[in-house]
C-alpha cells in the first residue's frame, strides 16, 4: 500500500510517501518569505504553498521511484493551522484523489506530530505520555493507541514555541528565533538570571506572563547598560531556556506520577531543543522512564509524520469524503 501525504498547515510545504508503513522520503520546502516580517504572513504562506506543492510532490514520487498510478491513497493535513495554507493542501489532495480515483485520508496535524515516533527507531508502547511542544501548541497528551489520544494539559495562552520566538524577537534575533536561543544557550549559564514561573493548576501551562517579565527585565537592564543584550546574549538565552524547560518538565513529571506512566515522549518543533532533550534524558535516568525523542527532521513540520498517521488511518479504514474542508482549529 503506497500513500502520498501532503503537509501545508503553516510555512512548510511538504510531501512524503509511505509504503506498507515505511516512510520512504520526506521532502520539505521551508518558506523564506516570512523571515523579514518576523513571523508567518498567512497570505504569503498560501501563495508559497501554491508554488511549492507540485514540485515537492513530484520530487517525492521521483525519489520513491514511483508513478502517480502506483499510489493507493492520498492524505493531507486538515488542521489545525492557517486556513489559507490548509486550503492549498486540502484542495490539491481532493483533486488528486478524484483524478486518480483513490481514497482520501484527512490527518490531524497535532496527532501526526505524535505519530512521528512510529517512523523509525524505537517506538513507544501504549499508553504513553507525549509532551507536544510547537509553534502553536503546548500539550500533554495521553496516547492510548495510534489513533486514540486525550489532551490532559495545555497552555492557557501562548505556546512555548511562540514564547521562544517572541523572546528571541525582544533580543533582536531573526524569526524563527527558537533555534537561535537554543544555539546561544549552549554557551551560557542557565542560572545567570532568574524569571518567575507561572503557577497554574493541574497540567496546564501559561507562557504569556514570563514573556512580559523578560520584556521588563531587559528594559531595566538596558537602562544601566545599553549593550546589555549583546554582551550577555549567551547567559540571557540560557536562563530563559532553562526557565521554559523547567516549566514544561514540572507538569510532565506531575502527569507521569499521577497516571503512573513511565513511557514518555516529546514531539513538535520545540522538541528539537537541545536543552529540553538533555533535561528529559536526565529525568529519565532519575525516574527510570523510557523516553522517546524524535529525529530532528520529524520534530518541525514535515509530511513524513502525516504519511505515518495516514498509514494507521488506512489500516483502520478511516477515509474522508470529497466534501471535506479544512479545519483551522481542529482538535482531537
Ligand atoms: P503547530 O504544530 O502547533 O501547528 P507549527 O507547526 O508552527 O505549530 P512546528 O513547526 O512544529 O510548529 O514548530 C515550530 C516552532 O518550533 C517554532 O516556534 C520554533 O522556534 C520552534 N523551534 C524549532 N527548533 C527549536 C529549538 N531548537 N529550540 C527551541 N525552539 C525551537
Ligand atoms: Mg514552520
Ligand atoms: Fe507543527
């Protein structure tokens, strides 16, 4: 069974082919146009998806040594994401399915981030907890099976990826700043500065307060030394990152204890963060957790994870009708 999968929820246009559960490739075109605006501009994202979608699909087929006629189904990200961006992938997949007379499979992008763990390497056993940390979401998910998942904790305001990007902007770093904060943090002292952690009930998170605290902190420091940021970039980044990670892992630990689960995974763009990966490994040793950390290419947005999810949906006979439309706020 060969399935073509398309991802177009935000600012990467991606195509992948999965053959009998094995992801053969993962072609990603990252849109550069947004950099100079310091964030994703939805209208520009849609246009770039229009330009990129045929080339990425062609390349995926070519690399797999396949022809369109070899495909048994086509899958796409239905949501969550930007409406105009999702429309490009959705319309492409619908037209492709109709033209080739093959079934259509819709995929939830957040579920796919988690199912990236089944692409390669050791796979988690059920039930496991997944900390999904990305540009738009921060969730603790109880994963009961490939397609049965429950969000038990989430952010009440900003996502942690957004918090990384917004604080990076305050530091004068280009978009997306998350990877750069990570890079500087590796050379810095995580205890140089301290920031207040939000006290939120249960397994929920809040990242908007700390963002404001950082803004005021930088303002004060700059009054005394206008080069404060430039001179202390490494320590500032290390301290901010340290605080974000402590917040994330505190709730994850609490959820693991309460649910008595020791199989723990991370997913989403922020799971590429080297500090988070290292801290999770440490916790794993301390609590004898089995931890699952995805390969870098499957952390940020990619069609490989959509293909993996589509494989499980195909096996479950879960197909979508031609009347489907995107769902920007899709949940599960
Ligand atoms: P969602 O999946 O919620 O719809 P998204 O698709 O935009 O949002 P992803 O592509 O999964 O999000 O992740 C992008 C986010 O990951 C950005 O906020 C980016 O800064 C962050 N990110 C990527 N690498 C790192 C890193 N090494 N350290 C910190 N943050 C990172
Ligand atoms: Mg992106
Ligand atoms: Fe994503």
